[in-house]
């Protein structure tokens, strides 16, 4: 399966500076501001960001014209204070395209790395869309590419897709776009579905498909026309194929444990039944051979 991300880290030369009470680390494309005592976190973010930028710009066929600022914060309150707003629950990172900046809460290394790549994908996508107004840029495309750039779905997201498949609650493209403004459950499913849609579009045209699709969408302002130009399929065709693929791939993840046990039990019964039939067939063959041997002895006397 093709992936927008690539394996391995880029080699990055990092330099740290301290200006008054502000600590800063400079890489080729990023200036990373961080609080005292968090140099290792800043260095990790620098390596991840440089690698992700290389992969994203190549995949989306775009170059960033300005250095990106990344700000690390020890608390969510400090992060939102930088924006002049109240803290929001569950938010670990934010992309601020108008200021060409990324805000990151300091967490464990793995989620910090994933969030760095995720938010950088938003910055690169905004650059790729060029003159297209942010309000007209599909949220599912932003979130799908951002998640796709960080790797696989989580176990919880796979379960969400499975449950929605079992309950016939999967959302189409337009419904998924609206769901980002809904409740927690709707947003969670929208994130998971957006990943699978971008994954599906990438596989439809592995070489440059996502970049071409974004360019066509920016040029036409119409999702259906952009899909026809890029993939030679209508939005309705792509939606039907994509949703069918989700059901086929994730349906089992939504089955309750009792249903799984029933499936395995049924398979076990079929296996035992097959063994019984095979044994009976072998017994019948042995009886027939014995009868034939008795007949040969009888006529041979």
C-alpha cells in the first residue's frame, strides 16, 4: 500500500540559541521556540518537522516560501494564551496558517511527533491551495492528508469505522464534511473516514494524484469536476467505491465479541462436520473394498 510518508529520518543540523528568557532552536526551515528544560523535545520536533516537510512538499508538489515558526508550550493554557483565546479540551496542537506558525503542547515523544507532522500538513496544504479561500478548502481533505502523513489509523479509529459499518452509519463525503462541526462522536468518525478517503484517493493514482487533485480543486472550485479531472470518476462513483471498501475492510472490527464467538463457533462446527463426513467416506470405501475382495475370493474357488 502506497503511503505519503516515507521511512527513515532526514539528517538535520540543529543549533540552539537563547535570547533573554526565550529558548530557540533553528533548523533549515523552522524556528522552534521552547521553554527552559525542553531542549530534547524541541530537537525531536525539529527532526520530525524537517523530514515531514520534505515528504509533504514532494507529495503535494509545493514549496514553502517562508520559514515556519513552531512554539512549544508546557500547558494548554499557555498555548491558547498565545492565540488570545480560552483553552479547548483535547487539543494538542494547532496550525496557524495566517501567521505561518504551529503551536504544540509538550507531551510524550510519540504523540508529539505525530502532532508535529499532522499540523505541518495543514500548513503545506494551505500553501498548495494558493488563492483558494480557507473556507472553501475541504476539511476532510486537510484532516485526511494530515492523518495520512502521520501513519496508520489508531485502534480506536478502526473500531469506530467497524461500528459505523455494522450500524450502517458511515457518512458520505458531504455529510462527513458537515460532521466536523458536530459532537465528539461525529468528529471522531469524520477524522477516521477522512483518513480512509485520502488513502483510497492515493491508491487510485499513486504518482502525484493528491497533488493533482488539490490543484484541480483549487482551479475549478468544484469537488466533482476536480475528481473527474484527476481520477476520471465522478464524486458519486468514488464515494460508492470508497464506502464499499470501508465496509469490506473494517466490518469485522465492529462486530461485538459475542458475534465473533458465534462466527468462530460456526467455523468450528463446519470443521467438525467436514471431518465426520470424511471419516464416513473412508469407512464406506473400506467396506466396498472388503466386499470386492470377498467376491474375488468367492469366484476364484
